[in-house]
C-alpha cells in the first residue's frame, strides 16, 4: 500500500494502537504489520532458522553502536510494557525507546541488568514501563514510536524472537526485602498488591509488636515503594526473623555492638565545593542532587573555540572537529540553577576551526590502526604497531591559532563570569591526547609557562576569578613529565608538583600577585576492580583509604613501582600528602580534585565509594571536587550526592570528630557533621552483613533518615524516625544511611 494512503487510513487511530490487545512487533518470518526496519550498520535476517522459536527469529550482527531499530507507524504510548525473547551476550547490548517526532529518548536499559540471559538459548524479558531496569525509573513522556537494540562498543551478534507490547503486566505480589535499619525500623520493599498485615517480627525468638507503619514511594521511581515498620522494642544483638505473606522470611544475626564516639565540640569547616560534578545535565539535576559546583572540562575542551563553538576531542574520538555547547550559555544556566562554575581555558596554541575537519584522513594516511565507524575516512593517527603516523599533520587542517590575547578577549566578553578557571586540562599528556596539534612532549618548563601565561591573562580579564591548575591527570604525572625522569633531574631532582608549587610561589614573590589559587589534580583510584566480583568489590570499598590513610599500601602499581622522591611513597595518602606539600612549598594555596570517580558508576559499591569519598573530602578539608562525569541521577553515584545534599537537605557544614574503638575502615565509614546545633551522620556499611553501633554522644530524638543500597536496592528511600537510644544502631549490608536531627 502507498504509505501516504496508509497513513491517511491509520491517521485517526494513531494514538489508538489501542491497548486492547497486545501489539506484536515480530513473531515469525518478518515484521508485523505497521512496523518498519530503521536499523543501521547491522547484518539482519528477519527469517533466521539457526536459533528460533516457532518458525524463525531475527538474527543480527551489529558493529559498534549499531542497532536493530524498529519503528511503528503510530505510537505505543498506551502499552504497559514490552516483552521479547533474546539470546545474546548480555554485556554487549542495550535497549532504548525513542520518539521520532519529539526526539524523546528513554534511559538505556543494559541487558546486563538480566544476568541470566545467554547467547545459546532464548530468555524472555519483560520491561515494565513504570519501572525501567536497572533503576526503576518510569519510561516518562514522549511520542514513543521506535525501539532500538543497540550494540555497545565491541559490537554484538544475537537473536531476538517474539517481540510484543503488552496491554498489562501481571505483577506478582511479593515481599522483596526486609531489613533492620537504625534503632527499631524494619524497611520492607514489595511489589504488587501484598498484604502488609501478614508481617511478623521476632527478635531472639520473641515476637515484637509493630507500633507504626509508614509507606514511601520515591518521587522519581514511583513504581517502587518501601514500608517502614517501627518496632515497639529496640534492636539488640541476637536473631532477627521477619516473616511475611504465606512463605517468605528474612533472617539476620544482629551482631555484637561496636563502639565509637563523636565530639560535637571538635569541628572543622567543610568546603561546600566538594559536592561538585563535571557536566551536570540540567538545572533540575543540579537541584535534585544538591550539586554545589560544576566543571566544564575534560579532553574535549582543550580545543574549544569560543568564537564559533567548535571543538575536538582529540584521541578520544579520531581527532575530529565537532560543534560544542556555548560556554557562556552553559555558565548562565548552571549558575542560574544555583551551582558555582569552573570554566576551562584552552592553553595550547590551537583551537578547532570548524565542525567538520579531522586531522588524519585516510586519503593522506592510509595505514592507520582504526577508523571512526561513523566516518571511515577519519583515522586515529596511529599505525597498527601503536606508533604515530608521520609526518605529523598540518595543524591548520583542523585548527586555528589560539593565544592569551584571544583568551582575554573571550573571557572579557563573557556575560556570565565563571567562579574558577582551570588552565586547560591534563596538558602534560597532550602529546598523546592531542598529538595532532602538540606532538612534542610537554616538559616541566613548558607546562609552567603555559599556566603562568594563561593564568595571568585570565586574572587580567576577570579580576575576581580564582585559578585552579595544573589539573594533572594521575599519580604518575604528579611526580614527573612525559619527558621522563631526566626532566626531574634537570629541575633540582624535584618531583613535578612540588617544583610547580615552588615556582608559582616564586612568581608571587617576584610580582606580588598570586596566580594560583587551587592546586588542582585529577585522581582516579588505581587498584584494578574491573572484574567486579566479590573480591574486586571489597577492594573497591577499601581503596578509599588511599585518600587519607598513611598506612594503606596502595593495592596497585603505585606500591609496586614507587619512583618519586616522596616520603612513604607506597601509600597514596592523597589529601594529607598534598596539603603537606602545599604547606611546604606554597602556603595558602587551596587543594581541589577536578576529576575523580568511584571506578563503577553502575554498581552499588560505586555508590558507597562515592558516599565514603564525600565524607572523607569533608573530614580532611579538601577545598573542592568535581566528579567525572555526569553520574546518573538515579544510579548509585547520583544517590550518594542525593544522600548528602538532595532536595535541599544537607549534611552539616562543619565536620565533627569521630572516633571508633576498633580499626574497621575496610568495612565501615562514619562521618558526622553539624549545622546550627543539628547533628548529621552518614554511616556506610561496606560489608556484606549488617553492622551495629553504639556511638556515644549521638543525640537521641527525632531524625530525618535517607538510605540507599542493601537489599532495598537503589532508590531514594527516606523516612523520619525517633532515635530512642544511641546504644544499638543497625546499618544493613552494602548500605549508606544519612540521618539528620529534625
Ligand atoms: C534493514 O535496514 C537496514 C538499514 O537500512 C538495511 O541495511 C537492512 O538490509 C534492512 N534489513 C532488512 C532485512 O530489510
Ligand atoms: C531460639 O529458638 C531456637 C530454635 O528453637 C533455639 O535454638 C534458640 O536457642 C532460641 N534462642 C533464644 C535466644 O532463645
Ligand atoms: C511463595 O508463595 C508465592 C505466592 O503464593 C509463590 O508464588 C511462591 O512460589 C512461593 N515460594 C515458595 C518457595 O514456596
Ligand atoms: C571534644 O573536643 C573539644 C575541642 O577540641 C575538647 O576540648 C574536648 O576535650 C573533647 N572532648 C573529649 C571527650 O574528647
Ligand atoms: C612501527 O612501524 C613504523 C613503520 O613501519 C616504524 O617506523 C616504527 O618504528 C614502528 N614502531 C615500533 C614501536 O615498532
Ligand atoms: C594572537 O593571535 C591573534 C590572531 O591570530 C593575533 O592577532 C595576536 O597578535 C596574537 N597575540 C599574541 C600575543 O601572539
Ligand atoms: C553491615 O552489614 C553486614 C551484613 O549485613 C552486617 O554483618 C554488619 O553487622 C553491618 N554493619 C553495621 C555497622 O550495621
């Protein structure tokens, strides 16, 4: 049928792909009526018979980021969910929905959220539009008409069968979890229409009456609910058994109490700027997570040309120019949302000249190791053996000149002024990340000169701006340059950062003007936790000790290969070490971490690492930190920000001294704060079983409580409670809890 005629026939019922019956997308042999193939870069067979149910299946083989994409002539908005049978390696594929007319796009659903999927047989998956995996957010509004099974970075080969949209989803009533929290709360998560009156609690075999129940549904995951039962008796060491429904029970051993104390008279200020991120997505993101400061940074801003909004991500994406957001607009909306701002000022000799050019065309350099899957003419500038192609490209192919005059012109003209500027980003490694424009290794002297020149320019253009530099990428380059240890030797045998501080102080002494306000470094935990098994998770959770603990020998190459001249150089001991260097070489300089991450944004242990790190940043007096980058608001890392800062409820502005009787830093973190006499606490149980505490001096009375993790899962759970005693407080396994005096 002619498509316009069909559209006319279907027009009046477009919204009425009415959910009176399930809507098939694929059953056998070909797409069902109303569906179009909008796939890309994928070998597709709609009648595969090598693995199938019924008569055939869809087989697909997609290159990196390619997709089986199917579009409905109409909308599937009225359906309750989407069901399909799939055989694939779940780590290679994601699913998302789109609206082609309004550009709506759903969150991506990684198929790794369904670990039982295998490539050898079909597994049925049901996606509930009220609760998309893995975080349970609803599909949200959009003119939904398209679905995409998209390969991740390594491509994907897979089969799909029996795809359909469902009119309703049968939610089996289930008690999903029940956990002890705090003094006397049982937190119960459920699905479907359960009978809460069946819940019974026994403490050491004695039935305990339930005095109060409160149910809470998180605002942005309304499909999830938690019910808090307040017991008529406080927890104590012994057995805890919660039974519910006809056959569900949850059993815990409540452990012996561990002792600690807080001293509310012993406080130190917490810099509000430690709760920052790189690249927040929106004003509401900033407000929901309480983001205090936002950074425009990373490898893709070194070549940012503000006179045209062009940029180039360098080695991160085939040295291709592209369009960029406008920095002034970004400063405007970010500061308008209540966040301070950090703007990166390019400090090399070139910035992008357009949105289309690239440095290593195949026509000029035919023998490159890799080419952009979306632009087969743009290569990565490397030969198969890893060496750079030669000769180096003419920078004017892609770039136009940049210097301090142009930087001043740009900064002076900004309508929205940044609070802080970074002098470029990780330029010590520009000879690899931006080898097309700066193939020569940057040595100590060049890095210093660029910081001095551009910091001078920035302060001339913006008299109130603070400068943060040199934004060094990692532990190795804190101490030396890409040139190597001969560069240290040529500079009095000094490691790089101490030398840099000394030189910046010498500049101030000579000119009477401070150019460096923040020593800015990037910090990525070095232990390898990529396996993400139980051992890797435990390692991830204890490696936060590298931020503060001189006795923590780093579980990475840092301790295997210590080459710098620093004391105790098998320990990172980051914050005290850097503060000591500052005191020695340039007192009065602040310390900031422009990039850091938890090592796993998707795993609850990454969220606990973030909560622990934020606590440590406050306790050890860090002056600023911005997470790399844009953690999912509803994922574990976003939840850690929400825990401390969400929706206007903040952890104290002063850090309170905490002393624990035993050294349990590998499995536990406790941070205390105070504000206007109100105590706030964050407890982090990094162990796989509950912990219990007697923290003396914690005031009793009413508290606001938030938590994430543990058996209750990742959501913005919260309630209020009356702490009757501080003698036995339970923190469930793998859980972070925030409590603030009401
Ligand atoms: C589906 O569309 C893609 C992209 O246009 C095309 O390459 C492919 O051959 C189509 N497959 C089938 C089976 O129609
Ligand atoms: C609880 O009951 C179990 C089984 O009946 C028994 O073994 C245990 O000793 C009892 N515990 C207490 C604290 O009474
Ligand atoms: C428990 O009860 C539910 C609902 O009646 C049922 O679906 C489930 O299979 C039962 N589980 C066991 C282990 O008996
Ligand atoms: C609490 O801290 C204050 C201020 O540092 C100190 O004077 C006091 O002795 C501390 N109290 C205890 C019990 O350590
Ligand atoms: C890589 O190959 C090029 C060209 O054959 C050669 O000049 C270069 O030395 C090689 N590099 C290494 C590290 O082997
Ligand atoms: C910077 O570049 C501009 C444009 O090419 C040029 O006019 C100016 O003289 C340069 N300034 C310096 C300090 O080199
Ligand atoms: C942390 O969780 C583990 C596992 O549930 C438990 O054994 C331990 O007692 C908990 N710790 C605290 C401090 O609640």
